[in-house]
C-alpha cells in the first residue's frame, strides 16, 4: 500500500499563477482533508471531504478550491497564488474521520514569489 | 472554544535522559479525542497515539508513555531513555467530532536529543 501520495513534493509559483496539488490514497478511505502548516502555528484545515461528491470548508479556505470526484483523489487548487500561500501542504485520509485519526501524506512545500 | 497549548517551544536533552512534552487543551464538548503526532526532519507526520475523552487510562508503548488527566485538561507525553532518533517536532491535537471534521493542532514542540 502506498498510503497517501502527494505530488509534487516541491513547487515554486509566481504571484497570480494557478496550480493543482495532487493527493491520492489507496486505502479506500471516505474522509480526506487538506491542511497547511506554517511555522509556529501547527496545522490548519483548509478543506475536507466526507465522501465522493461532498466537500466542505475548513478554517482557512480562502484562495483554495477542492473537488472529490472519486474516493481516491482529492486535488487542491490554488486559484491565483499569493505570497501568503507559501506553506507546507498536507493531505490526509481517514476511514471514519476525526474520531479515528488521519493518515498524512509526506507534504508539498510551496513557495510563492 | 477549542485550543491546544504546547508551552515548550524547544527542548534539548542528552541521549538516555527522560523528557516530558506538555499538552494542555480546551474543549467545549464532553466527547473529544486527543492525538500525538511526530514530525521527523524528513517532514512527514507520523501518528503516535489516540485517546478518547472517556478513557483516562495512561498508556505505555515501549519507551513512550502518555498521561491523560481530565482534571487538569492535560495529555502529556514522556519519552524514557531518549535516543537521537527521537529528535523531531511533536504535535498534540484535539478533535471534537460533534463539531465537525477539524483537528486543532498545537504549535508543536521541537525536541533535540543530543548524542
């Protein structure tokens, strides 16, 4: 099992560019989430999904879009990158949500210049 | 409101010393879950333990132990006989399933174990 796979691992964007961070899991987990990690602030929830076709906003959703067309994939789209979106992004999945815990991917380090 | 405090920003110990990482939480529900995750220098997040609010038993797993005290809203993590491989950032996290699918993470404690 690969677990939760994130691509790319590193990315540099110019302000205003758009891009998609990919996330795939092979554990047939219904729940998936995106977090961003900033120094001294732990991780903060961007968007999450409780199943294919169902998504919802987290704590810091502005500037990001998600969709969940399949159980396996949960891409995160940056619409118009800003320097404030420089961060490490983690995708995570769970069989039953926050009462069970999540398995995290290895992260994508994004720099917006 | 939900909140997780990890007051120790950085800790340095010498190998074989015991070290305790503190975690204090605030919650608005009687049903909640507490977690510890480890983030080694390679960057991934590794799950260590989950504890629900109805189970105050302490837990030991090898050199790791956890002390959950509802009376003081604390969920502290102790590493016995620390090793260099324990060097990492450790995050405590709280979830309240009745209030949605969010983990509230503490800011993390960076542990350096020196040889």
